[in-house]
């Protein structure tokens, strides 16, 4: 019964993803020939068509990723891949903690290797073709090695603790695992800016005195305390620009990509930062954390129940082990969870777009809305973001509102 349900939902998810991607390609292609009237004075036809071609290329690659991801999932579950892997590893290491950790690591390695060609193609073919990639193969491999090492150093102890709780903490293990998960995430939020991020990028204090002074004045007006203002060498990997907050509590930092600072004026940078401050003032980060932790508690409780159901394992092509199913339960749950949660993704995207509108509204009160509009136009142009995405594709996937909607609202704030 569960096997049938899984196949139906997986097929529906894959079909919907393909349908949405093809809609996006068709819609962007249909609107490629002319710049939307709203942007005719600021975006050239060449830039508009370049953005369309970039969007289409990335979406076509996504079609292959969807197919391969579904195939890997089926091979590991219903085709017996996970069962074979577990039998092989447990035959050598048993079902103790070491054997279970190795099994989890092997599955992560398999799925990561399946994703690797797409990551490489995205950087060195698509991004390079459109002039965005500045990463060398050596840097790509170095990032991969660093990411893998950090994943082992942070993930292995966490997984060991969860496996131990599943064995030793009784039926309510999931409650203690949730507390551990929350603590772990909060610790990473605090440590990321100073210990993890510098392993991948170089950060230096913002040395533009006039820009620093106007930013500090904006922070003071908004009641925001930051640990520092930093510039990141984003140009080392990509021509895309961005700015973001990182850290938590007293460890908050403001980080600008060097590519962003080189492209925008002082007024535009201040407006972009005011937008990011809007997320802080509207407590968007805190709200998302609370929602995420609440959902994770429900999901862990669900896992606690499913881990005791033989049909959960057999329905996904695995024979429950007599001496412990902790690793198998974790692997199966987190492999199939995205399948069943996919159709809830529009709700998450809708919430995110709502937050972006709220942050824009805040920025419009703190700075000149026209400055944020001009900054957004430059960013859309520089990042080759399509101005004409398919509305339904947007509803499912876009965390930010389409350019036309954002700018219309900002201009409305300016008129008011």
C-alpha cells in the first residue's frame, strides 16, 4: 500500500516539476522578443534576451536534474540499492554506530556524486557561457573538499548523537533529538561568520569612509547593531552581486559582495541595505526560524512513529534489521520527505515573497524608493534575471517577487 502511494506521489511530483519547467521555458521564450514596456527605458533588448537565454539554459539543465534525482531515489529504494548497501556494510561493520554512520555516509556520497556533474556543468558551461563564472576547476575542487570536510566534522558527531538518542532515549527520542537539532543550528548561526565562511572567502572591513558613515547612520536610524561591515571577494567565484546579514545576536555582520559595491552608487547601496534591514525590523529571520523549528519538531515526531512501522521499510524496498533500524529510518525518511512535501512549496514561496514586499516597504520609508528601483534594475540586469517568468512557475519556486511586481509596489510607495 505504501509502495503504491510513494510511486503515485513521486510520479506526480516529477510530472509537475517537468510541467512547470517546460511552462517556464515556453513562457520566457514567448516573451523574449520584446522588453516589457515597464523596463523599455532601462533594459536593452540585448540584455533582456540574454536573461531569457540564461533562464532557459538553467531550466533545461534542471529537467535533467529532476530525472536523475528521481532515478537515484528509485534505485536506492524500490530497486533495492539501499538494502544492498546496508547488507554489504553491516556484513563488515555490523549494525553498530560505526556501521550505521558509514551507511549514512555512503548514501550521502552517492547522491552527492550524482549531483556533481550538474554543479560542474552549471559553473563551467552555463555560467561561463553567460560571463558569470570566475571559478577555476582547482577552486571548485577545493570548495568541494572543504565542504566535505566541514560536513564530516559537523555532521558526523550530530548523526552519532541522534543515532544514540534513537537507541537509548526511548520512544520520546525525537524530542531530545529536536532539542539537539535546535541547539546545533543556533550554534552554527553564531559560528558561521567567523569560523566557517572565512574558509571559503576573504572578508575585509569596508574601507570606503563616506559609504561607511552613511551606512552607520542608516543602522542607527533603524536601531540595528552590527558586529561590523565587511566586503567579501565574491568576484573570485562569480560576477553575481549580493549583500546579506549573517550571524545571530551580537555576532551579526553585514556583508557586501565586492561585485555589488563596484556596480551600485552610494544611494543604491544604502537602499539595498535598507531592504535587508527591513527583514530584521519585521522579524522575518526570527519568524522563519520559529516556523522551521516547529515544523522540524512535527517531522521528527513523525519519524519517531514511522521508525517503528515495518511497512515503512518494506514499502520502500528495505528489510528491517532485527538489531536496529536507526540509520535506515533516517535515510529513508529524509530521502522521501521532499517528495511528500513538494506540493506545499508554494506556501513557503508565498510567505517568502510576502516578506520581500514588506522589506521593500520598509526600505521605501528609510530611503528614496527610486534608489531601490534603480538598484533592482541593475541587479536584475547584471544577474541576468528574467523579467518575464511564468506566473505558475513563480508561485512554486520564486522566493522573491518578479521584477515588475516589486517595482510597481515601490513606485507606489514613492507616489504616496
